């Protein structure tokens, strides 16, 4: 599903220097999958459709949101259609990594798919590689260290992660990095507080709303980077 939202105010001083061509920032979450009947990434993009979209107007950036399927066979077609429809200048994917305790800003996508964990259709990938005979890694095209600092400063514990793993999240990032979009990145989020059994919750967890607020700040940073790259 795809949604566009309204706009708001950021910094009046930036108005006069703003280029006239609007930019599009695409943010995606994911649907449920085995072990995660509730995927907080889709909830976060819904929460962003209000505050973040309104803040980005003064940067001349339109925020568009979509929810992608957690199905190996469906991702290539769904992603191709989405990118053709939105023609984004920047893409930020948000996905769930339930075992992590911090938000992870991914450094790269890996040309590898797991055959250990089935997707939402209870299926395994047809091949072990995202793209046959392609490079092992594709590096994220966002300021990874800056985004990690921004998330931490906004109150969401975050770190740089080596790569996006080998599940559908990684498949999505790797495929997007194969496109000519100037800015592409991925943030993995942990399970929010209140969505994990108490017996396993040995450390404090950030709430869904706290993560959404921090990611909003990251989106502003991405929007500014998109303006500089224009």
C-alpha cells in the first residue's frame, strides 16, 4: 500500500534558498511474518504520516510511505512497481530485527538469502543469492554514521550494523541499491516495549512512539542530504 501525506513547517530561514523542484523521500515498512504477527515497522510509517510529513514541506520534500510484503518471491515485482510509481530521490527502508536491542543503521546489503527461515507465505527463497552473479555487497548510499548519531541524540539507542542480514529486509535493501536512486538506506528496529513477553524482557526497551520520533529526526537528516545532493 502507498500513501502520501500533508506537509508542515521546518525552518523559515531555509525558504528563500530552497530549490523549486520538489523531492520525494520514500519510506517503507513491512507486513507481518512468522514470529512477528505485529510488525512495528508498518506502525511507525503510519505514525509518521502527520508529524514528519508536515515538517518536511519547508525542505521541499514530499514524504511517501508504503508497506512491502515479507515474501521473497513478491519483493522484486512489488519493489519495481513502487519505485516506478514514486520515482523517489531518496529511499529509507525500516524493518524489524526482533533480537536486537538497539536500532541498527545498516552499512550495506548482502547478496545472500537465508533458507533457514520461511517468509510470510511460508516459503523459502528459490536461490541463495538476491541477484545472480552480482557483487557480494552493495553499500548504503546514506550517511550511516550521521544517521546513527541522529537517532541516539533523539533518544533512541542506535548503532551501525555491518549488513542487513539475509532475510526479506536484506533482499529489499540489496535490490534498491541496484537502482540509480541517489540516497538509499535501511534502519532495523527492535521489538518495542510492550510487544515482548515479560519473562524475556531483561533489558529496558524503547517504545514505539519513541522510535517513531527518532526516525522522524533521521528523515529530516535524509531530506537535507537529498537537498545537498540535488
